[in-house]
């Protein structure tokens, strides 16, 4: 898969993943609402951490520092 194909596939995968998680959250809410609130908070933190890591990784790739996140 080329880089262009990967970039086009990412939004669809993110959308599919989001829909799957929301459906799971609704299923939990149908059984136990406080559990769904806690699960929603955990998933929200996880999503923010993942987005921050993706932005950091993209910045490193653009800069050309492919070695990792260590400082020099």
C-alpha cells in the first residue's frame, strides 16, 4: 500500500472504530448507566492520548527524525 492510499484509508478506519466504540458504549449504557459514564471517560482520555501521539509521530516524520523521540 502506498503512502497516499494509507492516508486515504485512515479517516475511514477512524470512523469505523469510532462507530464500533460508540455502539459498545450504548450497549453498556442499556445495562448500567454509571458504568457507561466511566467507560466513556476512559475512552475519551484514550482517544486524546492517541490523537496526541499521532500528531507527534507525524511531526517527527515531517522533520525527518526517523530515529525516535529522544532529544539530542
